[in-house]
C-alpha cells in the first residue's frame, strides 16, 4: 500500500469517529420528575356533634392532616349552613339561629403544588329541636283558716277557709285533718263542722291542705274547749228509814262543806200514791236537816220537785261554781 493511501484511510477513520461522537452528544436527555407517594393523610372531628337550636350553636372543627414529604398544607372549608369563623385546620362553625336538621362541613387539603393530589373529608352535625319550656313553677295560694276563739263542749265548731291567689287556672282541692273530735260535715269543701263531744279541756286544731298545686299548701286554726263544770250526782236513795236517810244526808253535808263554792240541789221524785203536801213535807225535812243540824247555809241548798214515779226517789246533787243546775228526768 502506498503512503498516500495510508493517509487517506486515517483521515476517513477520523471523520467517522467524529460523526459518531456528535451523534451521541446530540441525543436528547430524559426529563426527571419528582416522585410523590400520594395525597396528604387527613382526619376530621367536630365537637360537639349534636346541639340544640336554642343553645350555644358553636362547633369546633379540627382537621388533622400531614403531607408525606412534610410540606406545608393549605385548607379550604365549605359548609351548607351557619357561618365559619377562622381558617386553617381549626375554624369555629357557628350554627346559631339555624333550623333543626343535619349540617355538613367539608374540608379539602393540598400542598398548593400538585392540585391533582388533594385529600378531602366531611363531617355532619345534628341540630335538634328545642324541648318546650317547662311549665312555670306552681305557686301556693294564700290560705287562711278561721275558727272561734273558744267553744263549748258538746257544741259543734265550724272551721272556714279563705283561699286566694296561687297559680292561675288551678282549681284548689280541700283536705281537712283535725287533732281531736270528728268531722261531721264539709270534708272536701272550704268549711267543716266538728263534733266536740267529750273534748272538755282539750284543744282542737283543724289543718287544711290545699291540693292541686304540686306542693303542700297548709293552713290551720285552733280552738280551745274549756273544762266545763258539770253538776254531779252525789247520791240517790229510795223510800228508806229515817235514820238511813240522815246518814246519807250527813255524807252529803260533808261533801258540800269540802266544796265551799258549790251548791246543793235536792231533786225529789214523789210516789204516785203520795199527795202534794206529803212531797213538800219530805222535801222540807231534808232541807231542815242540812241547814239546822249539819249547818249548811240555807242559800246553798235548793230543792226541786220532779215528776211522780212508782216509788219515792231522792237525788242529791253537787253543783260546782259556774256549772248549770241539774234538771229532773222525765
């Protein structure tokens, strides 16, 4: 091979190598993209989740989100009722004035760079109807019970109630109780009558409880039954011997002397066979013995003639001061 041919071959080889090198350098480089693992993690809470329309309607929302690469996140909130106050992960949701129903809050979270990679969540809050207001607290009426200051034994006593005011629209009921005696009429009404038989020396208290107001509404009144002095039969004898009669009258005189304020009443029931003069004679004989023999003041002894009976009967009575005199029995 000639030297000229050798140089020509070397030149051709260098040109081919240069072309190959240019082709490699001219090949375009692939664009590198940042690899992402997914949207942010997100959870959503609300406190409280149930409210009443008549109460404080503020609900605290709380979104907890985190980007996989730790990037700063942004929050976009929407609600279908009420008003949002604040932004970021924890706005306050004001549902005051809303009607009862179910309301929803929605949050979208992204990092502001890749809008196709968004996390979203929603939560519901229930607004309940308010219960009706409780009825007004009942108010007892003004209750006054009147009664006499004093009464007599065996005489009926009347207790009367006067009721006024209290919660409107309530018809009062009357329930009476008494400490002694017996209610003879009026239970369940505003006035009762009480039998005081045998209650001498006691106090009768009538207590009225007005019912229908949901609470005790009592009132009471008391009346005293003074001890009534009563005549008492000291002795009784029939047509007995004169000496036996004197013995009876002796005991009677002693009793009158032991009770200086008392009076002696002698009731003579003559025999139907005796005449009027005989009855008067026996009556006078008793008085003479008490006054002249036993020394009883004549003003302290009273004789009363009772109706005639089958046989003679004489009753000796002691009448304390202030007590009514005995009456002959028919």
